[in-house]
C-alpha cells in the first residue's frame, strides 16, 4: 500500500497525499513547528512584505502517448492512457493550469519540453491550453524535445520579465539536434550585464540543469548544460550577487544543489507535469526572500494517473522524482547585496 507523503510545506499551509486522498492543513503559523498527520515539520517564514507571485511548469510533453520509455532499454513498466480516455498530457496540463489560475500569478514561465516530438500540431495543443489562461503573463522557452527535433517555434534566446521585487531571466539552453544543452558566450554576457545593472534580485530559468564535472552521476556530466559552459555560468553568478538562483526542468525530479563558487545560491530542478509526482512550482517574492512552494497536481484525474506512474523504471522512479522536502519547499534569502524593489 502507498504510504502517505508530506508533499508541500509553505508558510501557512501543508499538504499530505495518501494515494488518491489529499489532506490540506491550513491556517498554520509561519516559522512554527508542527506534528500533523504523522509528520513533523516547520512552516516556512514570510520574509517581509509580499511583492509578487509567479509560477512555473516544465516538461509538459503535449503529444506523448507512452510514459516510462527509455531509449535503448526495456526497463518497465510503461503506461499510456486507456481507450476513450483523454491523453494524459492534456489531463495533467489542464489540471495544472486550473490550479495556477486559482493562484492568479503575476507571471507564468514554462521551462521547456512543450511537446513530445517538436511538431507544430503538438505546439498548437500546448498553446490552446496555456495561452487562454495566462495571455501576456506567459513566457515560454523550448527544451530538448523541441531542439532535438529542430522545431522552429519558441526559439527565444534570452527573455527578461520584470516583476515587483525580482527579474526573471529566461534563457534557451537547447541545441538543435542535441539532447544536452549549453549556455552560449552571448548568453553569459547578457547574464553578466543583467546581474550588473539589476535593481532587484535576479532569478535565472532554463530547461537544462547545471552540469558538474565532479559528479558521480553520468547525467550530471553529459545530459545537462555542458560542463565547460556550466563552469562559466558558475563564474558569472559568483561575481553577480544579485543573481539568487537558477531553475531548470529536464531531469523530471525535485533537487537542489549548491556549489562552492556561488555559496547559498540554489541550483534547482523541478519535477515534470506529465507524470509522477505531477507538479508545478509557486514563487512568492517577499522583501527579504523568495519562497519556492512545490504543488502536486491534485485533481482526481491527475492523481489517478500519477499514482500509476510512480512505479516506473523498476519501481525506482518515486524516490528519484519526489526528492526531499527541502528540494521542494524552501526560502532563498535576499541579502543586502541582492537588494529589493517594492514597486
């Protein structure tokens, strides 16, 4: 039987999932220890005045038909929508959009892998779900499922989104015809210049995660941003204290890493929309810090799908994808050097 999971802890609420059941604990007090539903946890702080709220998703995969396939491997199980059922990418994304709409965010960033095969039809299906809901609030970048298939859409190399208290710097890390990613010299110059001129904290967003030449995981050396470009990006962030985090998708898991050159700056990966745990991330921008709160998509139809797909890859996927609580919900301090702006 599936065990209960403490999915989300914010400043004033916590959420426990137990199979298809969702138990929400609300009206909690920030920075307070609780023992609820069999879990011990401390709520997050609310570091000063709330200035803005935004949301992100990644790896939405419109057009995908089979979940759990690894090219060149027969490890299972795999899953697909049943006869007469709506395609699971549409089920998951429509539920995610409904939850984000209820938040009424100031901006929404989609961090790549909009499609399964990079077709214009799949991209049109993505747009039909996201654009009516968010309109001009929506910022989109491509991922490897677009670039590998040499799709002609969503090829914006660098985008800036200005919100009260934060600048979102959105960069295309994808390479045509390739699964892995990079950061170009022009992008590094842009990030460096933005970090120098910014009058408020800067958060970076890309599809690929940071490469680490010292990692024991092959995927951290070969699947994300190439290690030379990753080292160069670390150097830029290290000398620009207004840059306070980098947020990726691509790996379909929740993980936070930190590296010596950039100190307490988090290098974040957020789980995908399309399968377990099926998630989107909320960001609350306060005067004294930026809070990430991960939400598991919780419509009955979404949970029915993700409770199946937790068992992918020989049953190992749950532990890989879910991550620790501190990988899902945390605060990024805004120090004096990073500054803040209230309007």
